[in-house]
């Protein structure tokens, strides 16, 4: 796992590199400290989606193998605006997957806490199409990267279906931020949503139901 955009990109570059990247990857959704899996390392997750497919599925893990050719995604900006950090953010219903980028800047208290100890966690709460609400810690600094938000898997079965081409999944309807760490950031944030489609139009990417 990676906790800064720089380290996340180092991991992603490793998986993208056909010459030195692994032929197989053992994948699971385990995360420490109650964090959202995959949100903590959005660039690495993107590299895995684009370069690997499911070879074997078990109850708690997947064996991924390198694709014969990468399946890169192109992102098109849907919206960008400044919002209050406690606003409810509705995920746009795009024809493809939807990503999120959030830029929060620390206030004076946050900068002091960062020097003296650490900033408490920021919590991301997601509401799904079936009404279910789940929450977990997020690595706020990594959300400046393109972060797939319309699909937040809670099981390896869901993840396997997505990697196998069932990309119509658009489960997440809204998100919001909270938790003790939010007080250490300025009250406004820059939020953008983008819609993703395969760079190769011949690849499947169905519209959401």
C-alpha cells in the first residue's frame, strides 16, 4: 500500500511496466486501520485494472495475471467546483465509470499537528444504490489522483466481476467526509468528477443499469 501520491505512483509504474512487472499478482481487499480498500492507493488500483485480469478466484483473494495488452482508460471531466468539506457529494450518473478528485488544504491547526505528531483520520462515508451506507478512513492526500468512486467493492466477488468486464457497476450514489481529521483542513475543498471510457472503443464498457 502507498500513503502519498509519489509512492502510489511508484507502485503503479511497477505494475504498468511489462518488462519488469510481475506476471501474476495475489490480490485481496485487506486494509489496515479501517481504511477503504483501493481508495488509499488509487493509481496502483488503476494500474492493476488496466494491466491485469482474473486468473483464479477464491473466497478471500484473487490471482491476477497480466493481460495480453493493456486496457487504458481515458477520463473526461464532468464537473469541477469548490464545495464545503462537509457537503454531501452526489456521484454523477455517467455512461462509464466515474472518478473523483479532491484537494483539501490544511489549516493552521493541521500544519501544526503535522509537525508535532499527526493529523487524525478523515472518514469517507459512501451510500450505495441499495441504501446501504459504509464508512472508512481515507488517505486524503491520495485523493488528488483520479480515484474510481462509482465502484467501491466490498468483496473479491464484486472485484472479479468488474475486472472480467462487468463494468456497468455504478453502485455508489453519494459520498461525504467527516471524522476528527476534517477539523484540521480548511472549510472548502476543490472537487472534480470525471467519466472514464476505454481508450480502445472496441473494448466492452456497458452503460449502468
